[in-house]
């Protein structure tokens, strides 16, 4: 019997739903898989080895720059040598890149995690008054602190298209580094240091942080937990990646890949495929793709999609609860697995849900017909 329980951040995490069918794919299903493999080879673009190396190189350089910046802030604060050395600073990724389902040219969602000595103003370089500023000259655009992380990145010779978005609910820097688009968030921990063995999945990292930091940390925490829940075996994880790529391609081709428009975004597709894999943990990708459409054409909304039941780490953050009045009005909730659990599909309306349902039915009819036609040909 498959045990899909896993340990993340020191906490045991169990799937919310029991396995429906833990058997392996049948011989005809495995032969049908070969036709899907041919389709994937022809139609699903994967990152080249050179592209992968470029991304890894960029992230190493960004991590080094981030740690240099943290050291500079610690020195500026007058900390002693030991405190400066131990201040640390870590860079995390989330979303499609962290899972390994990114496409060529896709951006990388990154989070710069810093100790409590580093503020958001230090990150952006806000409120800086240049020693060369002429008193009374208020017409010039405000300068940024040249020692800020934002300015260090902007001045880097490999960086182009640098845009700071400081006043968003979750402030962000977006830029291209060696042609790779980066979205960089900032997280200020309630801790004097961020060591190399810092565990972002431990719920206690959220203790005493502000709202923007909580939202920034939510990205890698959710992504890591999704990955852990589908990583029982290498084959199972590869099945997950394959089906996520296919569902993303389907959603984009059908105009359904948009959280803002009331459909599903990347994290929703990741969670949906992960749920189906929990129900059918040993299915091959071709079988799991059929099951995906079957499960969601039959799903009884507003029953929530959840990979694990929400838990409360008792840090005062609101946790999604099916009995709250606000949640009862949610049309098609998909609950993020990490603390604090929240509905990631608030924008889905009854109208867009109807369209999604029609598309799930259409998708199932197509994939099921392909399989049955293949079976008939296989028998003949």
C-alpha cells in the first residue's frame, strides 16, 4: 500500500483524500503512453541544457550579490565582525522553475530572505538623500541608495529592463539578468541571521513578520509542499511534471490560463495535478491525464480542492475554514497546502466555472476517445 505521507518543515503532512486506485497502469495504457511521448517530443518545448546552466549561473550570482548586500547593511548598522559574518541571507525560488516545469523563456520567481537588520527601505534604497543634493531642488527624481540591493542589481552589467514596483501589496523588483526574466520579492525575518541551513518550510519562520513578508514566503512554502507531496518516487515526480506541462499547454490553448480572468493560474494547475496524482499515485502520464479530466469534470464544487487539511500553527494568521461565512460564498475553492492555508481561486466566478466545467468535459471526451480508438487498433 502506498503511503503518501511526508515530512516538511518538521511537520508530518498527510493527503486530505484517500487513494482511489493505487494499481500500476495496464499494458494497453503503457502502450498508449508511447503515442503521448511522441506528441510531447513534437509539441512540448523543454529548456535546453544551455538554458538550464544559464539559469543556475544567474541564481548563483544573485545569491552572492544578496549576501554581499546583507553584509553591507550589517556593517552599516555597526554590528561586530561575528554578527556581520553570521548575518547570512538566502535566495529561494518558487513556482514553475522550482518545480522544474518552466518553459524556455519563462521567468523565475525568486525571494530574497534577509535578517531583521535589513528593511524594505534598505532593499529598495528608499528615502535616500544624496550628499550632493542641492537644497530646495525637489524636481529631480528621488535617488536610490547606491548600496541598496535594488541599485546593486540595476548597476550590474548583465542586468537590463530593471523595474522596481515598490508600492504594490507585495513589493517586487523585475529585471532581466543575462536575458532571464527575474521577479524578485523581499522577505524580512524576525531573526538576527539567515543561515545556509535556514528551513523556509518551518512554520515558525512566519512568527512576527509583516504581511508582505508572509506573502513573499508563501510562494516557496507552497511550492515546496506541493513538490514533497508528489515526490514519493522519481517516476511519480516525473509523471507529475509531464502532466503539469500538458495541462498548462491545454489551458493556454483554450484561453483558460489566467487567474486574473477568473480561471486557473500556474499554482492552481500544480495543485490540481498533484491532487489527481494523490488519488492515482502509480498511473503513467497518459492515464493520469485522462484521470485529471475525469476528476475535474465530476468534481462537486464548492467542495474544496485540498492536498492536505489546513492546520493552524497558532501564529495569529487567518487560516481558511469551510465554516466561515466568507468561504461559503466561494465558488470553486482550491486551498494552498502550506500554513496559512488560503483559497487560491478567489477570482473564479459561477460563469468562469461553467466554462471550466465545459472544457473539462471536452478534454475528457477527446482524451478518452483517443484511448478507446487506440485500444481498438491495438486489439486489431
